[in-house]
C-alpha cells in the first residue's frame, strides 16, 4: 500500500512539474509576431488596420495542417516531427488530440517527418488525414477507427500524401510529394518516379490528375470550384499554379498563378498550404508568411510572420485565419469570410 501511495504521489508530482514547465513556456511566448504588410488598397478591405498576428501557442517542432472543428469549436493541427495532432481550444490552451497520427509502424521512423500533415473534413464531418509515415490517406470513423482509403496508385505505393481538399460532390483531391520519405527523393522505398496530384472519387477510384509539378504541396478550390490551386514547394521554382477544373473533375492546362522564387533564401519559407475566401482571394503560405492574392494573381498584402509558415485555416465564424508558423500557432482577425470544410 505504501509503495502504491508513493508511486501515485510521485506521478502527481511529475504531472505538476510538467504543468508548471508548460505554464512557464506559455508565459515566455510573444503576444504577437511579425508584421502585416499592405501592398494594395484592396487589402484594407480584407484586414483591418491595426490587426496583428496573435500567438496562441508555441513550442512545436513543425506545426502544420490546421483545421477548425465546428462541433466542438476548437482547432486541431499536426506537429509532424512529433507524429501527433494537437488540439487548441479558447480558454483551455493545447492538449494532445491524437498520437501516432501519421506513422503507426513498430520500427522507429528514421526520417524527420513521420506525422500527419494536411487535415480536412468531409460533408459528414469525418476527419481525413494525409499521413506521411504510413504513406496514405486515412479517414477516422465515428467510433474512432482509422481506415486507409488511398495508399497506392496502379499498384505502387504513394510517396507521402501532403495536403487535401474535398470537392462538394465528395471527390477528394490531394498532393503527393516526397517530404515524408526518410531520404525523400533518394529514398530506396520510393516506388513512383514522380510527385502527383490525385483525385479519389466517391467510387474509390484513384486518378492521377497531373505529375507536372516537381513538389506539389498545398491545394484548394476557388469558391465556384472551377479552378484548382496547387502550391509548389520547390526552391528552384517556388510557384503556385492554377488549373481549370473540367466537368468530369479532371484538370485542364495549368497556368502559373504567381512566382515567388525571387524571395527564396531572402524570406523564410516556401509555397505551402493555402486557403481561399468567399470572394475568391487566395491566402497562401510562402516566403515571408501568408501572401494574399486576388483571383487574378495580384499580390495585395502579406501576413509577415517572420517564420517559415506551413499552412492556414479559417475558423470561428469563418473570418478568423489560423496559422501554423514553424513552432507557433497563431491567428489573425480578418474582414472577410473563408471557405470552410
């Protein structure tokens, strides 16, 4: 009995010590980071003067894939190196939402990015995850069970699905670069000789839409779903492309929507996750933070985080943009509403 009591006391002390360390870490967080750059008068109608990039939490290895969960009014996001999904709720702070979110193998993962990356919801509210380490797309059922819904193309394993978005008809579009492979392009386990953009139809059929992009990453539809935007996180060609979406869901010839290669190595980050607002403006993470473009590809402004910025997501009533910026989880209040899953 004494040993049991002592063990319990020791565990309680350890928990208290961890809580105190977390509280101390939170106390050291900056209240805001970076600066907001206004490049066009139209930007003033999107983000109010005086707005700031508020830091909500920190201390992450590489935060990615934020997603607003309407049912519980909280956010989740991936911490890829730690192979976990983090939950953040107003007034409660952060907690663990899911462990082993991207890699469930028994052997130690030898690469840097085993965890889940992009996260989204289907029309039924089921969580879908791009899983780096397991090299697949998974869906979480209502009972919590994880189901693999895409892991191979023509019998060959996918590289490491990165980001994903649903079309209103239920088709799932996703990108498949090589960042989750331990040795990336030179990994001996790589089975495909390209990085693709795919569509998983409601019938379960996986279709390769394009393999023209060297490092396809973030992905989003325009509000009318007639255009698909895809980021390319290649330092040699740090661009976003736009594709017309055909009636059958396949893609037409692409155009370079914006080229940010000039800023590579001058500002932190590369084209990565992106979202669209209801007016058709594109909010795209890239060199220097979140770059905001109008539908014609004109750069209107920049949410300059000062950090390599991975992704963003709309939350609350749709007008709050939540941002994952390296070790930080942030938000910016806007004057426009975004398209949300």
